[in-house]
């Protein structure tokens, strides 16, 4: 293994899912739903397979039906106008979109700012691109009235992290693992900084539809001066609960799209042929689908969050995503790694230590992430087990 990748080892998600299987534990680690997305979308995939649509290499940028549906989605939801032919690119999940964006846009030695804790592929992709990652740490802030705190971005810290070598800011909102949804005011400040310092933004918005309590998801590309300097990333895995299909996409200016496509064509070239047609149909689902998804997940967030609080965890109530971050110090441990390694044995539950998402490991040490995109009975059983931890 080369020096660029040597530090990364096996992803925590594979390690913890294997642990869940070998110990027969409830897997609240890796984020994937235990209920598949809408039947009508699965039937659309079946039809495409049967009718021979997408069984051979689809077009490099993605099938036109899907690119048009993505452009329509961005226009209808966010007022963002993108030409499906030159400004939309279908990728093998958001994972490839992230990799291709960084490989295409980062020169060796460039600095890439990412909000820490960050999704684990960011660090590896910055490294593969030969860039240097510059983490800006989101800080946990307790709610003085109780009821769950929030992770906040210190805008001064972000400004101070920009240097003449900074090439881009890698954003993620709604944010994995903290569940923070960046506000319009925070995003406006980031946009102003990007314009002032002439930075690109790669904005990972895979959880765009998973927001709670009426929180608003704002794509940074919709803010003044940002459309031309932003690559926005979406994923059908998250929005429609088909993580195995690996259908993701980018929307960006023709120049940025062409750049990302240059890298993408040598990574996978194309992927997921028949599933692309099915996701084109999924993108036409009525608003009721998204409202139902949000209501279901919000109830699950509350079930798991309240259960974890009763079990003694300090809970940071997520405004978005399907993850909840907890502080385990009230349970007498400050080491999330050790805690997660022993949790299957002690309670029959698997979770993820947030420290893996940090360069400043000590800042993440006492935090542990649980996924709540699981059936209600599964979450209830996990809560019952965790309450017996004591
Ligand atoms: N970005 C974030 C923040 C994620 O949580 C995930 C899913 N784990 C991805 C990207 C990858 O998405 P996909 O499954 O579409 O590759
Ligand atoms: N995005 C999922 C998570 O954060 C996992 C994806 C993966 O396993 N690569 O849990």
C-alpha cells in the first residue's frame, strides 16, 4: 500500500458491520436502512432490467432520463437551473462523486478544508488527490435547557483556516455524524468567504431530504456568487433508501462538470444502468413521499434519542441525517473506541466511535454515533438492551 493510503486501513463501517454479524448484535453502526425504498421504484428497476434498458454501458454522464429528472429536482426544490446535458453527472454513489471531484479539482499540495468530524472517505480522497486536509472542528454545544445540544461551526476558525494554498472547502450539510444542518446565515458566511478568497466548494448534500423539526436544507450553490464555484452532490441511496444501487450525482457549472467527468470516466466510467432509469422515476415521487420519510425518521430519532438519554447517554439531538451523536462520559467512559468494541459483548448493539471522523482524535474521543434508519421494533430492542448497560 502506498504512503498516501497507508494511514487509512479498513473503513470503520466494514469493521463494525462485521462485528455486528459475528456477535449477532443489532447494527446501529453503518448507516443503511433495514427497510428498502418504495416498491414502485423497485418495480421500475425490474422493468428496466426486463426491457433491456441499461443492461449495457449507459452513456458516460448518465442516462438522459435521469439527468433531466435531477435537473428538474434541483429546479423545483431549490430554484437551481442546470442544463441536464452539460451540468449534471451521474456517479457510482456520492462516494464516487466525492472522489472524482477531489481528484479533478485538487492539485498536489493544495489544501482542502473539511468540517471535522467528517465522513471517512473525505480524508482518503484528499490524500489520493495529493492534497492536504485542513480540518475545522465543529464544537458540541450543550443546550442549557436540556433536551439535546448541537454542534456549531466557528466561522472565525473557518476564516482563519484559509491560506493562499486553500483550493476548496468540502462541506457536508445535513452533517454526518453530528446531524447538524447548517443554517442559511452560516452558509451565507461560508459563501462570502469562498467568493472573497476565490475558493471552490464541494457540497455533499446526500441527506438533503432528511431534515427534522421543520429545519430547512439550503444548497450553498443557491447563494449569491456560488453557482459557478460549487459542485453539489446528491445520492439516491439516502433519499430513496437504496444504498446498494449506488446511484449518485453532481450538479455544477459546465466547466466543473467536465472536470469531474474527466476523473469519473477513469474510475468507473459508468455504473448502475437499469437502476438509473428507476431513480429517474423515483425523482418524480410526490412531496408526500418526502414528508412520509421525514416523519418516519423523526419519530425514530425521538424514540432512539429518548431511549439513549434514559440509558444515561448525553444526546446531541440531530436536526438532520439518520444519525445521532452521543457523549458517553455520563456512562463512565471517555474512550469511544473501547466503548464500541465492547458494546456488542456488553449489550448486543453496534455503534460507531466518532473519533474515526477526526484528525484531532482527542476532540472526538468520548462521542459515539448510532444510526436510527431501522425498524421501530429494532430500535426499541436496542434501547431496551442499552438501558440494561448500567
Ligand atoms: N457522504 C456522506 C456524508 C455519507 O454519509 C455517505 C453515505 N455513507 C456518502 C457520502 C456516500 O453515499 P453513497 O452511498 O451514495 O456513495
Ligand atoms: N454513509 C454510511 C455511514 O456513514 C456508510 C457508508 C459506507 O459504509 N461507506 O454510516
